């Protein structure tokens, strides 16, 4: 093509049969246009498919230098109109040459790139990428001094963070790119996405976030940090996946992008690992000390200890200011002293103490244990560490895996296939997702699948209750990870409806309340709008009691009811059902 053979000898000639990546058939039309300064003839291209392949690279490199006196007029249908020729050419070329590169994707084999425009900086970057080893599902970072155009070099605050790379989806195991490519941009998710309904911004919808993640994977962002707001404002509630016909796992994809782009500094991850894995007793002591200072009216001094801010978890430090309850002992400390909860061959179940229940709401854990004793008989306390969700969401996959291994090992040591009950829906959903952490480790994947199959959310317990025990009108807030993370809708309602004197569904019961772990303290304005809407729905239903099954939901809804609807109260599902069990005792 360097000498531009006969294909350009005739003004109406067409070069057909050009094949790009994936073997698709592309057609390139060339038409000579009125000469510009210097007598150069530039090609006007029209592609029936995507641009790509060596032939298209060569064809787009530019036209031949010809004598303008030899140029014959092109057919009128192909002739560019004077005054618009430059704009149309640039538009065609820009559309024809998306600058992106994927490695390891079945549709885009290594070594076959999307056709780029001939540009020295891009050529240098592509050459550097070709020489470097592949990194996960993304192209490798370029050589020093070569500017990156996208996820070939993720902008991470601290050391690079490795993503999962593959996800378990409703359509089977998929790579990150295959998972996000399932999005057809139909828009069904927008009517389910709480942040889109609150802001009306496309970038804060599930569809918008999917396209952002896809463009990262295709290398189309000059500055990945420019999408930080869109990614960080995702609630990870999963309402979009429930509404999506293809069940695109948007929350998992957003987490993958967060781990690559945002992350936490390496020293903060190491300190978090030390407190969650190596010395969890230090974390318990720090929490008890902070609560003791708050009980003495020294909340300011408690804040000045700065432990959470030292960890880089500023949002968690803000959350501490909203926690009203300050228990003197953790739930785990109390349960270790209960001889009836020690492991034995006759234990019919195991109890998993979530961090929120353990540190902030021990009363919820005691109510859950009472229900389990009543329904299933004798059980045992698993005496577990954190489930790993905090580390997972903050980008520390290795700490999350280490905690998962510890919990699986604790369950296996009981030498029983007894179910494991958790009374925080977020933790229960994450425990059920353990196999995704070990997709590349067959031995641990098998063990994780056996464990996950035995995990139960406390709301799945079919508890016998006496009708009409709960006073007033009761409604239920569907915790996101119960409704969308585990697909539980009828289960939490069964016992609550039976126990309530009156029950009413509130509008948008499965919309996120704005708590979402630490979301309320990282994005207070958006969280407040979601909370105001949620409390408005509860008030419109006339409810005096709101039931929830997530510990962050309890903190958020308690604050919202106090501010917007003081006549209402929020209780955990276990507390509501336990009240009915107490009534059944006579």
C-alpha cells in the first residue's frame, strides 16, 4: 500500500474485503477530493463495521502525492462539498479509529489492535505495550516517559491494586470486559437506580457507570480519576442488576474499577489487615475505649484519638459520630462465656457475628440467638473474625481472601455441615459470595462453595410467632443486600406480617436508604436526599415501626426517623420477631 497501487488509480475504485480484528468484513471507499494546499489527496473513508486490522491501518495512513492537474472529478455522490471537506474527513477518521487495546479477550486476540490514527505518541505507546508483559485483563503499563491514554496505567493512590479479573454472573463466569459488554444500554436500570432518580445525571446511573468501566477497559480515558465521582457515588445496592434483563453485575464492575483507580495507600491497607486479621483484639479494645469516652461525655476526646482517620478511613470516623449506642462489651465477649454456645457434635447451627452486631448492636445478636434456639435447638458460636467485606470494598483483596479462609476453616473445624446464620444482610450476602474470591484457586474455590451453600441470612428463618403482637402499623425496609444481593423478598415479610397487628408496604421499599456502609459519610448530601425520600415513604404508609436487616440501615434509618418522622421507630428484623416470640411465651 506504500506505493498506492491500482486501487487508487481510478477515482471511483474501492478497496473491498478488508478484514480487521475478529475476522469481520469491512469495506473502505476512497474518493478523490479537490486538492488542498500542496497538492495532497487525502482519503475519505466510510466503514461499514469497526475499523481495525493491518489493512485498515495502512489504508488510513494517508493518500498519495499526485499532480492536481491529473485529478479527475469524483462522482457527485462521493464528492465532499467545498468548505466541509476537512470537517467531514476528520469526523470519518475519528469515528473509524477508536484508540483502544485489549489483551486476552476472545474477540480481540493479543497482537490484534483496533486501528489507530497514525500518530507518533500513540505508535510509541503501542510499541511499549507490545514489549511489556500482559497485566490481567488490561494492557500493560507503558514505558516511562510515554503518556498513558487509559487503563494501561491505572491511577492508583498508593501501590497498584490487583482486581479480580473475572466475575461470577447470572450468565456464568465472565471476564470483566465480557461482563460489562453484556450491557445493551436499554435503560431499564435507570428507573431502579436510586442515585439516578435523585440526581437525574447519566453518569450517576448504572448504564452510565457501565459505559465508564467499559471505556476504561478499552483504554479511552486520558485521566481515569475524572470518573472518580461517578464510581464513588455508586451505592453498590444491586437494584440495577435486579432490573437488568441481562443481569449485568454493575456493583461488581464498579468495585473492580474502584480497586484499580482509587484504592487505599499501601500503609493503610497493611494497618487494616493487622487489625482485622493479625490482632483483632486491638480493634475491639480501641472500639471499647472510644465508647467509654463517649459514655463519659468525652466524645470530642474519642474523636481526637484519630484511629480511624489514621487508617485512612475518614468516612468511618464520621460514622462513629452518628452511632448513638455505646455497649460496654462486644457480643463476642459475651458469647465466649456462654457454655451453651460452645461447639459440640449436637450443634444444629453456627452463629456468625457480624462486625456491626458485634461492636454496635449486641442486642440484635442476642435476639437472633433466641430465635435460632427456639426454631433449631442447640447451636454454637463460630467465634469468627470479620467477614472481609470492609477490606474487599476498600480494595484489599488479599486481606479479604485471608479472612475468608479463616472463616471457612472455622466452619470446617466443626466437622459439620450445619448452616451458618448471620444477622447482617450485607455480611450474609458477602459470605455467600466467597467463591468469587477464589476463581483462580480450584482447591479453595471448592471449599468456599461448600461453605457458601450453608450460609443463611437470619431473615430466612421460618419463626413461629403469635399474630398481632407488634403494636401499630408495621412496614419493612428491604435491605439492599437482602433484596438484591440474595434475592430475598418473601422471606423477611413472612414472620413480620404474621407478628404485626397491621402491616403495609411502603412505596419503593427496596430503594436504598442511603446508608450503604460508609456511603452516608462519604457523600452526605446525596445520602441525605435518599434518606429523606425513604422516610417520606414510611411516613406516607403510616408506619410506626420500620423493620430492617442491615446494621448500617439501622444507623441511617434511626437518624432519619429522629429528624423527619419522630413518631416512628426502627428495629432489626430479629428484634421484631423476638418480640413476637416473647409474646408467645405467655
